[in-house]
């Protein structure tokens, strides 16, 4: 009985710490993406996205279905908050049904979420960067860039528009 009481007390003390660890400003903005989105490229349907919270609000699960049938899942999670002076970021792992994987880290600059990470495309190691403008609104512009020189120069590879479904 004493052990159960100690465990219960420990959980009650730890719970607020866990909740605070998942509440950084960048992740709070990302959580605003929760819901269903129509995605277009050059005015044509590119696919649909669904964002939902997981792990009691400490994760975002993203499901992508492209117009060509490609399916992907991404898991986003926050850096723990260290102090009020240190900006905390977010992380992502993205896997599609073709076996392509990318891991990325992100941060917020003003109202723009920027993710970047290394991956391999067609046997070549590259860096990808996704810049999401309009986080917190019902219309997001997602700009995709690639770098083949470690982030020194970037080339635009796509511009997607997300529209929140009613």
C-alpha cells in the first residue's frame, strides 16, 4: 500500500513537469495545424493532409495522401522547455510508403515555421528545408527547397498551398 501511495504521489508531482515540457511556443503554433487540409500545387490538387494530436498533446501525427497515391506519416514532437531565454524547437520524422525517410528539426522565426533535415534522394545526400508561412491561420504556404552543398545554397523545388477544410 505504501509503494502504491508513493507511486501515486510521484505521478502527481511529475505530471505538471511533463505537461510543461510539451508546451513550447513553436510546438504550440504547430498544434494549430490540427485538422484536415486540402493541398494544392499551381492551382491543382496535390493531396490532402490530416494533423492530429497524439500522446496527450506531446506529439502531432501528420497523415499525407498525395494525388498520385503516395502516402506518408510524420511524427512531430517538441524540444523540452529549458528556460524562458532559450527558444525551444520541434522535431519531425517523415516516412512514406516508398520507404523514403527524412528527419528534420524546426524552429519559429516570427510567424514562420522552418524545418530542415538531411536525407537521400536518388542516391544523393541532400538537405531539405520546408518553410511554412501563415501558421495559425486557415491558409498556409509551404515552400520546399533543396541544398546539395550542405545548406550553403538552396534551390526551390515546390510551393504548396494548404487550405483548412471546413
